[in-house]
């Protein structure tokens, strides 16, 4: 017990100190966790050999992360990604594996070993890349979705790669040569497919996948309702953890990736009414376990071996980043990624990944790799993972330089639709969006300011970058299926044109628009808006109510006066809109002036009647 408490104190203390410092320096939390691991491991020696077992436990952070990502993906969106998954992801793995294989052959390795090294290093770090992109609000960009597609393809590809490795076994390596590697698979040896023929393995695997899908569709709902009846908050957390751990265990039994299985379960539950409950329950565990995983990676670095030949290890790591970067850059160009998206895709995937640790362990067991090569690959993978946060810093620098040069960024590819479209997410639009989402209404947010969108994503709100006045962007957001369009743009002309176009396309659509002033209200009514809100009107009205409350009226009386003024003003604006003439100043429109005077007198009369009623009640009120 004392040993456990000691280790827990060391890990948590290191994270609490290192991560905030790294965040303040703009280095990101991932680099902070890695630095914390290096300090408590190789530098101070506060943790020892138990770090390997702990790392297998911490890998559940990756499993939970993919489950939560699956919850954010509608199955239709996943189907829309099929070309990226097969084309972009498949090409990245094959081209990178081929290039690394050729380099390994030129370095003197046998062709079997070279092919194994190629596939091991073709994979990238799901944990580091997705965590960093989530922190920076890049997941919903076109580059972020392309990066995610490749990472998902790589996770799927681990299965056939594991099946392919035994075919590369080298007779020159004896089984004894693999002893003492210290990198064993932490998932155990229990398997439902061991000893089965090929068709039997396929049936069991398909059965496990079908079981996950059917359980997500038919079983999770009743179980959640049963748990709800207990009214114990901790039972929701227990159920959420049980779902993830159970699916991971089932996938491991049939030889599939636990991360892939939980991702599939997340996609199945993406449209469930319990999605938000699952997210809120698992998010703290995901963040803590991912941080623990990164700490164990840093603590597990063999600096003795590294400093034995540092230039070779660092040179191989940089060579790998360059090779993968060139291939990724060419693929980004071929698949029409531009600007920041192109650099995000290139720099984000240029490292090797944590699944490489599993493949190296398996390759050592199968005598595909020697101990020496395996140790070198472990150091190369770890070094590239350490360099990755620096690559994201380079990405930020490139993005700032592009912005300074006035380069524009391509609009995001919209993969989500909802009943409400909000065009513009400034001070006005964000309040509307927060209220709608808090009430459980799905929204699709569009804005042309990339910084605003990125800031919004950091706070957990989904949004898409692009000009909301572009017709194809509106249709991609679901204009023909939406029930409400909220136009909250700063540009009054763009607002009017957007309302006019939306009304032409959808006569039945309810359009709510933000107006700059009363003249703009008239323009928007004529363009087809239903509810027009002057941006300063409601706040000014509230201020007026406070004036009344502090000059003799009580709260009820002031609120009643506010309501009378509000109703009369709305009616007045609608009537004035019928006589307003575009391009003609109000002062030069006699019909407008006469009607405005009549309506203003009617409002004054209504408020005077209220004042007299209040005075009369005050006189008759007993002292």
C-alpha cells in the first residue's frame, strides 16, 4: 500500500508541476507530461521497472479517447469519410512503409527485417496527435479530419500488420535471442480465436463486432434507464467505465484492437440520448489516463542506450520525420489540402506512434527483429514522439506567418447537420448557441473568423470555418433540412443578402436575424426575416427598466412598463416597415414621419395610462 501511495504521489506531483509550466510556455500539455516522466524516471530515478506494467494500464486513456471521438461522429459522417479512410490512410501506410523499407535495406538490414521496420514506423501517435489537436481546436478543420482519418486507418491496419509479421520470421534469429526484451504485450494470452481455422477466426471476429453494434442499439438504453431509477450518480460513471472496459476486453479476446472496438461502439452510440452523459462521465478518466500514458513514455526512455550513440538515434528520428513529412506533404497536395490544413496534416503525422511499441514486442517474439534493432526502434519512436509537440509549435509559427502575409484558409468541410444553423459566432451568436445547446438543441455554427472558431473549439463547442454567405457552404450545413436560421453577422449587407437568399431557397424556414439599427430592421423584414433583433435594443430596454425601478416604480410595475414599451415598439417597427422606402432617408419620407408620430403618441398614451394606474393604486393603498 505504501509503495502504491508513493508512486501515485510521484506521478501526480510531477504532472501538477510540469504540465502547467509547459502550458504557460505555450508548449502544450503533452510535452509537459513527457517532461514530467523524464524527470521522475531517467533523471531522478524515482520510478523503476514497474513503469512497463503501468504503461499498459495507462493505454486505456487511448481507448477512452477513441470511444469519446466515436461519440462525436454520426455514422453518416463516418460513411462520408470512407474515401479518406481507404484512399488517404491506405496510401500513407503503404507509401511510408515502402520508403522506410528501402532506407532500412540501404542501411544493411535484411529485407524481412526492413519490411517489418517499415510497417512499424509507418504508424503515427494517435494519443499525442488527437490530444494536441483537441487542445488547439483543430479537430473540425479539413486538415484535422484528414489527420484523424489516417490515424483511424492506422489503428485498423494494426490487425493485418500483426497477422503479417509471422510471415517475416527470420530463421537466423533463435528464440533465445528475444529473451529479456522487457516489452511484452500487457493484454494477456487469453484468446477466443486461438487454435481456430481461418474461417472460424473470421466468424468469431464478425460475431464480436456484431455483438458490440447490437448491444449499443438495443441494450445500452434499457440499462441506462435501469441505472437512472437508482438515482445514484456514481452508477452512471460505473456503467460508462464498464462499457469501455468490457468492449476492450471483448476485442482483445478476438484479436482486435481495443481502441478500434471502443471507437466502433462510440459511433453506434453517437445518436443516443445518453451520449452527453457518457462524455461527461468518461472525460476526466480519459484526460488522467492519457496524461499517465505520456508520463510513462517519458519515464520509460532508456537514456543509457540513447547516450551510447545519441547522434545515430537522433539522426534516425529526424530522418524518419523527414521521410514521413515528404510523403504526407505530397498526399496533402494530391488530396487538395491547402494552407494550414496541409501543414497540419504533414507535421501532425510525421512521428512514429505508440502502436509501434506493440508491434516491436510482437516482432521480437516472432524473431522478426533482433534485440538490438528492437531497442533502437523503441528509442527512435520515443524520440519522434518527444519531437512532436515541437512540430505543432512550428505549425503555429507557419500559421501566424501565413496570416501576416494575408493568405486565406480554405473553408472547413462540414460533416454535421442540425435543426438550427447559426451564421456568425461573435458576442451575439455565441449566446444564442450556448442557450440552444444547453437546452439540447443541435446547432451548426458557421463563421469566417478562424481565430473565433478555434477559440470556440477550445471551450468544447463545435463550429466550422468558412464564409456563411457562400451558398454551397449553407447547403452543406443543411439549409434545406434546417428548421431555424440565425443570422448574426457583423456585416449588415452580408446579413441582408444571406436572409434574402435563404428566404428564396426556403420559404418555410424561420429566419432570426441580428440588425444594426432600425433602418437595417426594415431591410431585413423586406428580405424575408421573421424575427429581427436590434443588437442594442434588449440591453437598452433592460437598462431603462432599471431606471424606472430606481425612480419610484417597484419591480413588477417597471417590468409591466417594459413589456408595454416592447410590444408597442415591435408593432411600430412592423408598421413602419410597410412605408419605409429603400434609399430614401426617413426625414424625406412624409408618410413615414406621420406614421411614426402617430405610433409614438399611441405608445406614450399606453405608458401614461400605466403611470396613472400606478398612482391611483398608490393613493388607495392603506398606509
